[in-house]
C-alpha cells in the first residue's frame, strides 16, 4: 500500500487531475463507521489450509474487513476490491477478494501476488483511477 500511495503522489505531481490515494487500515481495533466517500478495498487471502474447493475455504485474519464493508451502507460506496495472494495455492489465490466481490455486489478489479511490484502498482493505480 505504501508503494501504491507513493506512486499516486508521483502521478498527482505530474498532473493534478490524477487522484491521490489515502489508505485506511481496518483492524480488530477499528471502530465501525459509515463511509461517506467512495473507496476501494484491498484484501489478502489467508485461509486455513486445504485446496480452496473442497476444503480450506475458512478465512483467517481478514474477517473484520468483511464485517466493516457489510456495516450499514458501506458496501454501496465500494468501487471494487483488489486481492492479493500466492499463486502457488491455485484456487485459493485471491479467494477472499473474489468472495467479497460476490457477497457484497461489487467487482474484483485487480489482483497481485504476494507483496506486488512496481508493475502492479502502475496497473492497479490506473485501474482505480479509471473508476473514480
């Protein structure tokens, strides 16, 4: 997220019409509130093992984000979800993001593996900027 935020700042410096990105971390300590501005959700995939089809579909560590999105009308302001994961886990790759998109009625607009790279930052930023 830091790299994406930095990239957005660089793009905004080049052209003030390019949007900035302001990150907000949702944790177990976050007080739920109604969002008032459109936003994007970034979610990693942490599951309890298995193959993502027959088993290993229980989400770990990110449940609070799903609850936050479901809170009041927050889902209506989400412009899309970006998922991360490990491609070695096949069907489990970005499973949480795909679920959020399906469960909450918005699109999974992009994904990246593990921590991502500069190419991912550029692509994701352009994808997000095109939806604002």
